C-alpha cells in the first residue's frame, strides 16, 4: 500500500510540475504552440463520403484559420463568411458555386474587426435578380445592389486581407467583386488576385474602393467581357500593382482609376477591345508607371488626366489601331503634371499623341507611324476645336521617328518643336 501511495504521489508531482512549468512558460512570455487548424471536407454526396454537402454548414462549423476543402461538383448556395478561413476547391473548372438567393451576392464577406480569407480553385456564378421584369442599373436608383446582386461583396468594418487564386467570378447581374464604403477607413486593406478570371458580369468586373492606403496586387489575371469597367478603383494613398494580366472586351475602360497620392504600376499586360484601354485621373503627387503593355483596338488607348503635378511614365509599349470614341488617340494627355513617353510603338491609331497642359511632356525615341490623323498634336486650334488655349504646354524630346501620319506629323506647325524632336534621316 505504501508503495502504491508513493507511486501515486510521484505521478501527481510530475503532472503538477508539468502544469506549473506551463504556467511559468506563459508568465515568462515564451511562445506557445498554436492549435493545429482543422480540415473540413465538402462534397455533393455529403456523409459518409465527406463531412458536409453544404459549404455554409462547413463555414459555420469551422474555427478561424481552418481549411475547407471543396470537392468536384456544383453547389447552389449563398454564402456569408465572417471568420478567417481558407476555402480551397478542386479547381475552378470542376467546382462551381452558383448563387441561389435572388438579389443577394453569391458570397458576402462580413468583416468584423479582422478578416483574412483565401478563395482558391472555385468558379463563383451570380445569383438571379429579385425580379426579371425589373431592369438593372436604373438611373437614380439608390438600391440597385438589392436588385442586381454582385458576385463577391465586402461589407462591415475593420482590417481585410483577401487573396483570390485560380478563381473565376462570372455571370453576376451586378459587379463581379465589390468593396466600397466608409467602414474600412483607417484600416489595413490588402487584396491579392493571382491566376484568376473575372468575366461576363453585367456590371463592372471589379469595383474596389475600400480604404485609404489600400494595397491591390493583380498578377496573371483576366478581366474581360464585363458590362461596365474592367477594374474601377479610386482612393487616397493607394498602391496598385498589375502585371502579366489581360483587360479585354469591357464596355467602358479596361482600367479606370481616380485618386490622390497614389501609386500605380502596370507591366507586361494587355488592354484590348475596351471602350477605352486605360483611364487615369490623379493628382497631388500621383505616380503612374506603365511599361511593356499592349494597347490595341480600344476607343482611346490611354487617357491621362491630372492636376497638382502627378508624374506619368509610359515606356517600351505598343499602341495600335485605337480610335472611334472621343478623339481616338493612342495617348491622350490632359494634365498639369510631368509626362515621359519613351521608346513606344504608336501606329495606325486615329491619332498618335494628343497633349494639353503637360509641364513638361518628354517624348523620346518613339515610333509614331501611319496614324490616320496627327502624329503628335496639341489639343488646341488649328489641330482640334477646343474651348481654350493652354500656352503653358511644354514639349521636350528627341530621336522620334514620326512619319506617314494622315493629317500631318506635327501640329501646330508654328509650335517651337525641339530641334531634334524628329529623328534625322
């Protein structure tokens, strides 16, 4: 008996020591191993093949940080997500989430303090409108979102980190992806879109205006065939980085951006067959860098508007066969800021480069060939009918090959063009 008591007391002492050691570790501030995330599996058949047949039930059961795996199939649901999770499908070609509730987004992200979410390997298709007889996007309607639902809509208040990988957002009666509202002011907002496709939505592909200082990254992504803009974004202090992506067949601009103190970088991307390729209106030290982009078959190629001295750089890019709306320029500059147009091919557009107000516009080493109208022109009489003249426009540059443009290579002829503006034969 005494031996049994000795063993029991020894065991209790060991366990108690372990408990006290754990408390000591916590008090000492030593790291504690976090819990291992659970994995929840959803399949059309449900149990016993997997845990759930309904994605929303898996979301409800999951804890923040958990992984929800979605197997091949079509799921007719309307999801609301308010916790940090990873939803990973078997692939966007084999997993389809069809919005089910009329007038509601296919997925609503309800941010309450902080939300860190990954959506991977899924196709998200829009829910039907409330009424087939009620037209979408009625002029002056304050509640079109409730009539024509978006694909993914962000609501709430707090910090957001949203990552979309191998995702499709298609066939929404509203916009594909939406974040707009005062709830995110003062919060950290980060959006990353990689290898995804946002297409054939009746509204814009993306309407993104979450918060000041938001960071948006698009890589290897297609935004096409949307009834509004491809990507429409605005903000203050934002950073947007777009690379290796395609914007095509959008009714308005492929990329439309309005903001102040913003930084936009676009590289190795194409803008084709949009109402306007790129439309940018920025000021207050905005910084725009466009390089190695292809801009073709748009109404205007690029239209840059800005005040308070933004800086635009366009280099090593191709502009061809743009024209048909507005003045149909490959590059339209209406800005009081500085512009650099370096080493581009600008050919067979309605017009090549149209400038008003730039201080200065530096145009170097470009090929400006065979445009229907002017090669390089100021937006003023006699080149164009204009409401006023801007005598402060300053053009600089050299070594441009400018020839065979329909109305003429330079306009007006009496402007003090730099002596080496056109490359000597």
